[in-house]
């Protein structure tokens, strides 16, 4: 299956990552795409690329609006819109289990986290409640910055893997429709 | 002994590091200053601070001119000038043992390193020949970016420790002169 840089940018917001992985496309399987993505992410791109990818995420508990941008013609806006929509989906359990006080506490801890580490708290939120996310944030907060930087990169990779799977299934549906 | 942010910025080019460490000044001894500096560097400042400190270094083998800036009135220029002068001293063995072909090779490897990792190759150069530095660069080049990021931070800390020692001995000389 073939993906362009824009598709891949919606999976991980580093332009260098998207560029490197697009060069390796087409992929024979999701398994192959994930293996290549892991290699690019952990071995090929530099720390600036990690920071760029982290900055593409909304603060957890604060999904950005994903409407109105579907009419945009710029490719990076389109990647951004897809990413925002996926982010909303990934946080659906958290949002369903949130109370206004837990969201308030999460927002305060997010701010403390960002102040200490210089980037947003990243966690693969799929299937996690707000309480679970908050407890992870508190557990990770005392970490040394370099340790937390690497944990955040591992979480980003988990998110990227889920999104690559979505990309594969979306493209498969489109091509099976085309075949009809 | 008391140091301001400007003194500390010449030891390590991260403004956040200099700010945090200056808050802990005065120091009862060099030993105490180094222990506090290590704590700030590894536990308190974020990865952006590390990158800022790295970017304050000249490419190894390319000492910047340290003249003319002593007349500058801005404090950051003064810190920069001190740092440039120290950098020249730290690289004196390397420069004394360099040939034009080894400098050329070092320059090429530096460029490859920066292209891969996104920051200059950092090594505590004191007492090391150009060949030793080049061989370290080649040995470290295959590292994963996150691994190399942490090694560079360790090297930065070694440089900071040497510079804190210089700062202590300079200030001690000045104050013993004042006593006469």
C-alpha cells in the first residue's frame, strides 16, 4: 500500500519522519510499515524531529476542534485535521469518563508537566480513563527530563502505530469501493 | 564564592541553567558548586536547555575569534567572549597536533554528525589530540540519536566542571589582589 508524506504526517507530526518513511513506501503490509516506522523514528530522525512531533499534539483532555479544516486546500492543514480527528477518537474513553474536577486537575498537572519538561504530556490514550491518565502523569512527573523525553517518544510511537493501522484500513476501504 | 548568571553562562550556554544555578550562589566550595551544577543540569533543566547549551559551542577544530568582544558592553556578549576564549584553551592540544588534512577530515565528520544529530559534536577536548577527537567522533557516530544526546550532555557537564574550576581560580586571584 502506498502512502504520501501528508498521510504519514497525520500519523506523526515530524516532517523529517514523514519524509523518510514516505521514501520507503509502498509497504507490503501494516507489519512492514510499522517496522520501518520504528526504525526511522528511533534511529534515523534527530531530537528536533521528536520535539516537532510532540508539539503537533493537543494537551491531553483538550481536543482541538476538527471541523472546518476539511475544506482546506493545504496539505499540512489536511494532515493536521486528520490528526486532530484521530486524537479526539483516541481520547474518547478519557472524555467519556471525565468529570469537570478531574479535567481541571488534569489541566493543572499538564501545565506543571509542560513547565518542567518543555513539551506536552504524551500518552497513548486509547482506552484509558481520565483517572488512569492523571495517575500516569503524576507517576512520570518526577522523572529526569532525559528519561521522560524517551518515554514520550515511546508513547508517540504507540500512537503512530495505531494511526498507521487506521490509515491502512481507511485506504483498504477506499480501494475496495473503487473495485466495485 | 558568589557568581552571577553571566559568569555561569560562560560555563554552560543555557540561560535556564545559569539562572537556576545563580539562585543557589554563593557556593562554599568548588565541590559544592559542581554538585549543584550537576543537579541543575541533569534533573532541573529541560531538553531545550541542553540544545541551547550545545549550540553555544563552536564546531570542534573551529575556534571562534575571541578578540574584540572584550569591549562589548552586553552581558551575554561578555559571557560569549569568555566562553570562546576558554574553548580555544580547551582545544589547544587538538590545534597543536592538527595537520591540514586531519582538520579537513574532522570538518567533514563534524558536518556528517550535525546532519544526523541536529547539534554539533561535543567532547571535552582538554588534553586530547585531533586524532583522538576524530576517532571518538567516528566511534559515536553510529549511536542512536537519543543515546548520543545523553552522551553530549555528559560531555557538556565535563566542560562545565572545568570552567567552574577556572571561574573559581580567576575569582580567587582577583579577590587576593583586592586584599593586597
